[in-house]
C-alpha cells in the first residue's frame, strides 16, 4: 500500500502501451525528496487485462486511485497512452489537477490508414498465450529511437524480455482502448492548468511535428521541451533530460 505524505504534492504517473509502472523509475527517484511519486498500473498489467475498456474508463480508474490515496489534487504525468488518458481526464476532471505532464503523446485521432495498419499488427493478438517475440521485434523501432537501439541495447533487451512475459490479449486490449480515440485538438484550449509537454525528437510512432508541436501550439499554459536522441519513450531513453525538465516544471507549481 502506497503511503502518502500529505505535506508534499503528489505526482501520479501513467504508462504507455506495452510498458508498465517501472518505466518511470528514474522520474520517481528524481522527485522522491520533494514529492509523493506514484506510478500506477493500467488494467493491462493486472488481472483485469482481458476486460473491455476505453480511455474514459482508464481516466476514471485514475481518479479512483487518487481518491484511494486521499488526494484532492495531484499532478498527472502520462506517457503515450497514459497521455491520451491524461487529456481525457484533464477535460473531465481539471479541478483535480494542479499540473499536467504529457510525454510523447497526442490529441488528434488516428486516421483511417493508421487504423488499418495498426489493426493488421494488433488484431492477431486477440488470442490466448504470450505475446509473440515477432511482435516485440516489430515494436522496437516504434518504441525506441535509433540512437537508443544502437547505443542502449540493455534497455531495449530489458523491455523485449518483459514483453515476452505479457499475455498477448493484454496488449490487444490496450490497442482497443485507444485506436478509436476522439480528436481532442479543438478542445485543448480548455486545458488551463500548467502543462509540461515533453517529446522525443526521433519519435517514430507519434512524430514530433504531427503530435508534440500541435499540443504546444494549442494548450495555453505550457512549457515545451524537445528531447534529443530519443524516440517514443523519452523518459526511459533519456531520463536525465526528462528529469531535468520535470524537476524544473514541478518547482514552478510549488
């Protein structure tokens, strides 16, 4: 059971598809002296992995987690799918947020050709058994940037091994939660809480130009940081750079 020191502000971290709470270990350690840092697990990493859910359900799960921790307000830091959910939560429960951190994520909807392409890869995962290594291999250049793939094989191999242990259907359900997500671009101006936007310059799955920059152009009160030599998982690939941005941002909220 997580113990909350209510004299400190709290940051809740929410992970992306294929990932788990451990992807935020470096961030949790970086702010532990000044903040309660709680990395949550989405349903995909629990015994509820085979239930049907969408981003709104995950937003309500996150609010329920905050309630169980006795939090009136918190900073939400969401990566990729966690950021998709974070935008939904911000638009429905902005009164609960003291800040928002968006890591390698986007507000727009997936286009028809993207839905077809992702469907071809993810739909075969609606099956019993573990995630095929061939799927993990396909994901590597989407999840990690070329600099990480060439220079940090330890990180890549660690996640490949974790993916080997995932039930295939847990990843299928993650995919189903976001592939038909709403386009929230026209509502981003409604998010007025202080927001940190962090995006890897080499993000191949949610490109900086198409996804990160539009967020920075539309959310009014934001700080925008581009992470060099990083792909889609910038907080894991370049933790020092992301930690620096996070610590500086959180200091402005105190």
